[in-house]
């Protein structure tokens, strides 16, 4: 069908062309497919940014963390209480760099500065 490379950010295979740019339908990242073709493999190989908790410990996918302060939840009258244990975290890019599920709240994003490694 088309010869566009996968998305350099999320590795989605379903990219499409929008004029001179390639677009990812999952993360909506846009890039020039000709320019990124040479550098996309070197970026994904060694440019992983490390995520650290409030104490400076490096976090990885699957870690268990503990919330260090009460966190208000947007759209809810309840808040996530300090001391809440969150298992099996997933690291993602963005402002809230931890994706997780918290019992009683469901799926949500947390900032790494408000958790410590358990």
C-alpha cells in the first residue's frame, strides 16, 4: 500500500501521508518521513530518557511505587491518599509519565515526582 516508516515515537505501523508529512494515527506525531528515515533507528536505540521517583531512584516498567502525598483526582470528589501502593506501572512520555491502574479509581496517569519506589 504505502512505504512510510513506522512512527518514531510509538512505533505504530499505521502511519499515513498528509501532504509532505507523515502522521501517526495513535499518538498524532507528525514528521518529515524523508528526514527521519535515517535517524529514527539511532534515536530509538539509545535515547531513552530515564524516569526517577521523588528520591532519585530509577523507575522501570512493572515496578511497584507508593504515592507520597494526597493527590486530587480531576472529576472525582475523592483523592488518591498518601501511602497508596500502585503495582505494575508503565512508563510513558509526557507530563504524567507513569500510566497505571489504582484500585477504586481505575486507569490514570501519575507524575513520577509524587511517588517513591516500593
